[in-house]
C-alpha cells in the first residue's frame, strides 16, 4: 500500500480523512487543524498535524461574542479581498501612466467608482464591522487605510479621514497583528477556516 493511501486510511479512521482530501480551497486544512505531511521513520509512517487553539467559553456570553465575531468577519472579509484587488489594479495601471495629470485623473475616476459602489454597503455596516474591515484591509494590502489614503490622496486627506474615523472610535492607522494574540489572533483563525471552506 502506498504511503498516501495509508495516510488517507488513518485519517479516515480518525474522522478527518473526508475533510482533508475533499475539494476545497486548501485541501490540507480540516476542522480544528492542518495536515503538515508525513515522514517515514524506521519503516513507520509518522503523520504531522498542527492543531488549532481551542477556545473554551466559560460564560455563555463569551461564546455569543465569538459567534458575533465570526459573523462580522464573514461579512467584511470579502470586501477586504476586493480592496486587495483594487490595489493591484490601481498600482498596475499607475505603473503604465507617466503623466502626473493622467495619474490624478485615473485615481479620481477609481475613487468615484469605489464611492458609488461601496458607500451603500459601508453605511449598513456596524462600527465593529468597520473596525474589523480596517484591520483586514491592512492584512490584505500590507498597508493601513491611512497609508493608502496618504499614498494616493495625500497626507492632509489621510489625516482628515482619520480624524473623522476617531470620532466613531476607529483608527485608520491601526495595524493587524495576529501574532500578538487577542482578537486579531481569533480573526486570523476564523479567516483560515473560511479559506478552507469550513465556516
């Protein structure tokens, strides 16, 4: 029997084989962990599986807060992915435009398109969803919304919009830092599960 078949058999016995080899965005993810591969040591196949942290919710309200976080991330994550696509399009197109005037015209036209398309969506978001979206834009573009505004619209405009955001207790300069733990680490795990098709 080939090692791959042995692994599939063992994982199916453990109850993860179906999820592991199913067609999904990441075939090596399964609920609660990730398959990292295997090694053969002295004739034995040793499987390596990383297990995600397991959150234990003592009071039921903590579970409700986590469920709300899952719903909020699921709602705003697609818009963060779209922001990454817009950034890619913007940077690729601007690389081919040499005239400063033409660059400004293109940025203005793209801004109008974004405002028309996303203003109705953003108006329906809660403050919490807006704060999560700010973090996820940083995650997807490697730049905070403040940095994006500063780069494409100037420092004054970026400062103005950040002041408005602070009135609503948000910060366009906020970085996404899942390595520090806390809510960002939970958001990262939720995104991993979404990408794996498990949420």
